[in-house]
């Protein structure tokens, strides 16, 4: 299985601290050595970095860890390959355009029979079931909503409906963004933590590094980090249940749908 990392914040924020913990799991403290990637939004567009090398030994990952590129929405992924060879085109996150903005997607899990789904507008570059599933979701969203719907909850409900449809095929935990919101769907394991005033210290599980957020953030800042597995040992992470679908904006959960 792979591991996911996402961030939603109310002000542009870097993810260096959390990413340094995730990076260790890409070949050092974890088996996810088959590539990694990260996408960081700036307005409607996203800048992405990918490397099929393990994140622990990737010079590109070192750059992301050292340089505080700030964003309000970030999605990252470390890969343990099960379908599709280890190569650049198979590294997550994947990106497609819809309604004049970048959509970014990263997936943890396996889907049996996904290629039986018909594609029309979007097609994969690589050979993973993850990218195929993303193309299918984007196809269905584009068909259902040729223009961005006036009621944003209509879109959220439809994404959740697609998530449940594909989850039947296997394990479909994912992070997805439309440049405005960050969507998280839990098929097996996922959790999140919100950092806000009064801030405290946090200690990374994988490195032992300690960050005092009182020195990093202002009183009005709010940052939520979503991960497949908790990254810190002294924070209260919210464990998502199987089938939970959560929408984040500006650092907080604004909508939650639970399995029927």
C-alpha cells in the first residue's frame, strides 16, 4: 500500500515539517520506495514535483524538505508499487484540467476491474489503476457538470457517490482537490489533525524532530494535515472511519458524509 499526505490551510503555509516525516517512510522507516510526488496549489494552478526514486534518497525530495514553498492546498504521495512499473508516469499525484483549473488526485489502494469502466474525455498516461480511476472520476464529473455547479454541495455529493462506486472494486482511499477544496475519502486508514491557536509542540514519529508551532504560526492561522497514518506522536489525530468523506477548506473540515 501507499501513503498519502495532504494539507489545507487558511493562509499559505509550507509542509516541510510533515513532509520530512513522510519522506522517511519512502524507503527508510517504511517500504514505500517506488517513487513519490507532491502538488502545491497557487490559485487555480498547481506546481508538481515527481521522482520515481525513493523519497529518502531523492534530491528532489530534499529540495521540497529544505525550501518552504507555501500553499493553502497540498497533496503528496509515496508509492509502494503493486500495479504498473516504477517510472515517472506512474508516480502520484496526477493532474487534469476541468473548469479552467487544475484537479489533483492521489490514491492508496488497489482496484479490480477498473479498466472495464469507459473513458471519454480523459485518458491515463501511465499504467496504474489509480490514474485510470482518476480519469474515470473526471470523466463522470465533466459529464454531470459541464460547468461548475452553483451549489457546491451538489459537487461534493457527486464525488462521494463516485468514491463509493469505485470503493466496491477494492481499496480506494484518496485525496482530491479542485483548487478550492481538499476532499478526503477513507477506504481503509486515514486520519487528520488541525493545528490552531493555542499552538503547541509536535514530535515526528519517524525522525524525532520537534516543532514548536507557537514560533511558526500567528494566532489566526489554521492548518489541517491529513495522512494515511499519524505523523506525530503527541497530537490528537482524528481517525476516519471506513467510508468517511470529508471536505476541507481554509484549514477546517466543513462537510462530512458517513457511510449509510
